[in-house]
C-alpha cells in the first residue's frame, strides 16, 4: 500500500524542516531542557543506527522500520521539537499550529489508508483473498 509521490515529497520536506529546527534549537541559548532532551534522543537514534548497521551492513541489506520502534518516542520528540522551533522562527506561536495541523493531516491520511485501502483487502473473512490475515 502506498501513497502518491506528492505525499512522500511533502513528508521529506517536513522532516528536512524539522531537522533544520533541531539544529536551530541546539544553537540557541534558550530552551535548555529541550536541548538536553534532544541531544539524549539524538544519541539514542544514532546508537540504534549503529546497531542496525553493524548487523545488516555486513550483509548489504537494510534494516526495517520495526527496528526503530525502541527509539520512536525519541524520533517523534525530535520531529515535533524541530517543527515547532522552525515555525516559531516565522512567527511565535505558529509552531503549535503547524504541529497540530500535521497531526490532523497525518490522522486523516492514516484513516484513508486503513479504511480505504487495507480493510477492503484484508477484511478477515474466509472469502478474503488473504484468509486469516
């Protein structure tokens, strides 16, 4: 199941903006707690990347997204903190609106994917093309 290329380009743009916001946050003198937590989570994500690479890099395969589940809270924190920081540079308070808007759009996309694409295929009936899944 996949979305259109436009959604993935938008997602990459938001992640890039968020990473820029994290670097802006790390260079500012305020937000000391966010800075400490961001450094901790960046270290956790980095160590998880190293662990994946040491196992899968040797076999020239890529690790799957499920291996990042232990650091999903850290990645989410970094994404939201970076997005807020970057949009707050434009106008104070705009960061909260951007995060809430992203959350609403993400929930709408997930709902469309689940109810519009996945449920019709995997409808848990014996007559399903994939019974028992």
